[in-house]
């Protein structure tokens, strides 16, 4: 289990105005609400208030901590096997472990605009988060009696991950030339199921990245396969040298997923996938005395830069000014075609 931390519990609460309108307030262009009386009643609007709530372009939202948060609780299952062949018991060892972790009462937050729309559409979990003032408004004032939408920390949904971890060790005796050892650790991700927003179906984010898989889940994007392989040469005089290979599998934009919950937009070629990445590290060690050793190392020997990706692409035509405005001013990954 994980108890909520002090920031999640006690961050100061603040009512702020966000730039979206209440569908139950009168539309300035038509003079009537965009939502029906039945829909608005779910959000706390009475029959007497319906059609009389003044139009507004902003809506009050309460942000901050929540002292009523409950701990996240995990159900975990692990099972594994270790193989050490008798004829190679001093040189070879292999282990395989299955694991599954499911977190309930995930501590997160819900976007205020989405909470309002979901309540209007009949998702009753969200309706207690809509708190209107005496006139039915969500936009007048910011004091203690002002209407607001609750967007503090909440125990929202769940997420689940499972996978297989493989670990291997092999030592090769080179006689006078010392020993050469290999240490391998690999991980197969079986699933990475995110359901942190109540009322929506679960989404498996294995091998995908994007607004949902990266923005709403509890972890960074997880590829299907990743591993580390370290080769170490040791001499009997206290000298050793190692080469470490780190491999991170390819990822795809969630817009390419067959799940309609994830594929909500267009996957442009410029940011539709991240290829597999490989990094190499080197280090050497020396024994300088009975209790003194020196180790020198370099991570990412080939100085390979990590990928730069965006959640959104904007079609940008050929002028340099457009390219500059698209890339710099919007912070997006832009296409010239």
C-alpha cells in the first residue's frame, strides 16, 4: 500500500477560474442552455434555476490537496524458478520470474471540464464533484460560497501491470587471462492496463506513448522488451573492465492503437513512433591497496541523444516563419508537409 503524501493531502486549496463554459448556463448566442434540463439536473441545477443562469466564459475550479484521500492498495502476485545445471553450477545460473501488480484507489486528479461533461452524460461518479451556488452558477465569485468543480486529488481508478523478468549469469574461465563473465537482465511487459479515469474502459498502454499512456498513467511509457547485458573481464591482480549494453524497445504513438479510447486523433509520421534505442557504458577498476580501489567509467560512450517526441503535430507549410512559430511558440513537433 502507499499512503498519500503530505503534498497530496495538505497542499493549499484554491478556487481558480478556468476558460471553459458551463453548458447549463445560458448560451450568449441563443439565450438558452446548451444542455437539457435532465442533464443539468444531474449537475445540481433545479427546475427553477434552469434557463436563468447567466452566461459566462469561465468556470470556477477547486484545486489543491485532499485530506480525505485513502491509501492506494496493491494486490501482487509473483512466481519464479531458478535453474542451475549441476554440470555448470559454478558458471551458469538462470532465473525467470512472473509478476503482476494491480493498484486500486489510484491517487490522481480529474480534469474539471471532463468531470462536468461526464456528469451531464450520466456518469454519476462525477456528479458530486459539481457544486453549484444558490443561483445554480459555477462562475460567480471565488469565495467559500461560490460554485465550483472539484479537481483536487482523488482516489480515482486503478492500473495493472504484469510481465516476465529473465536474469542470467555465466562465467568463463580464461585461466591465466582471468575470467570473463556475462550478466543479463531482460523484461517482457505482458500488459500495462490503465483505468485511472472512472467510467472509461481500461486501456493497455504496452508499447504506446501519448496523452493517455504518458499523461494519465502512473508510469513512463513501457516497451514490450528491454534488457541490460554486462560483460566483465577480471584479472587476478585486482583489475577489471566492463562493457554494459542497455536496450530499450520501440514505442508507437497511441493514435495507432486499435483501442478507440487511445486512438482519438491523427498519428503524423514525424512523431508516430520511437525506434529502439541502444546505449553502451564502459568502466574499469583498479585495486590500489588493501582497502583502496579506483573506478573510472563513462555512461553512454557513443553520446547517443534520447528521442524528442511530441503529443501533438501541427501541419506547418514551407515558410521558415511558419516553422519557427509552429515549433517555438506552440512547443509542438511540426511537420513541413
